[in-house]
C-alpha cells in the first residue's frame, strides 16, 4: 500500500486522489489571469475542495512552452500571500507548491504548505534535493527535457519510456540517500515531449509502477488532447476525462486537474472495477 505523510496526516493511495490546479500566473495556457484577487482565489479553492480535491497545487511561475521567465523574488511575492490566505481560510488544506526553486520551497513550507511539486525533477536548482530532504516533505519529481523556454524545441529520445524510467530511478536513489521517503513521480506530459512521446508514455504508464512510488498524471486540457481533436483547451474537458481514465487504469494515483468534479467521478467509476 502506497502512502505519503503530509504534515502528520497519512494519505493512502489505495483510492487515487485529485490535485486541483490553482494558477496565480497571468500567462498559464488555460486559466492564466483568472484568479487576480483574494475573493476569486478563495472561491475557486473552496469549489475544488468541496468537489473532492485532496490537494491544491499553487503555481506562481508559468511553465507553459515558451513562458516568460520571472525572478525568484517575483515568484515569492506572488506565492506567499496566497499560501497565507489559503491556510487562514482553510486551515486543514494540503497545499502543494509548484516550484523548481529551493528558496521558494523553503519559504512556502515555513508558511505552512505541505508538498513541493518540482517540474524540473531537481535539475534546475542544485539545492532542491537537500532542501526537501531537510524539510522532510513529500516531493513530486517530474521529468522535463530542458527548460520551459526550450523544452518543445525538437525533443528527441531513443526510447522515451526507458529513458524516463532510468531518470526516475537515478533521482529517487539520490533522494533516498538523503533520507527522503515520500517521493511521487510525474512523467511530465507535454514537457519536452512530442504528441507521439506523450501517447507512448500514457500507453506505458503502468511500467512506472515498478519504481514503487505513487504516479501523478498532469494531462488536464493539454495540447496532446486538444491539438489532435482540433479544438481549444476550453473544449478539452471530455478528452481530459478520457485520458485520465486511461491513466487510472494504468495505475495513476494522483490526477492533477483543472476540473475536480469530473476527475473524482472518473476515479469512482474505475474503482468500481476493483470491487
């Protein structure tokens, strides 16, 4: 049975969980600029919690392809007030912080956040692994080729599944050496992958279960869904649910989504197969 310890609470993944996305960036691909003030942020968060989100993932740095790079100070100035207001209004909330910077990780955990979600898998800040190990918080290790600014410039692999399994095995080993037990992996759909790479990873997702850590899937409204269907991200909810269902059947334990209610429903339907 896979579990993680979040601020003294044991989260059990015998039933997969949902992570709701709260982007506080002006330029994210789907909901950028939607939550500009405290009221909007609190309403969106309350809605996701009521619909069944176990975690809320807060992002202050847009990681869409070609996104504008912002300074550490600007990321911190966006992030800390939101962490504070969410914990004040929802004291039991488990906040995941979407950052690749160890300083942001340190400060947000000090302010009461519970998880660090690193799109770079420790590759963009040499201090990240030692920081999360010292803090003893669950760490989401994602794979990305390059940086958000470069990742979609002709990504190439000999065997995308095997290369990612090797990457995760090496990074998990480093974290275990630092005595960090609570590691979650995310293959990073759309982060330095072609549409073909993404579907190969989705098809082979069950192979990542051999790493014996929970697998998170962040596929919500991404271009691998809306581009083949020739629709917009706004119209990609049905495709997202289809892809999330495939991920669940292949062993995903966390769905990171914009639409919590539909993800919870997908989990309930898939769980009925296991009764």
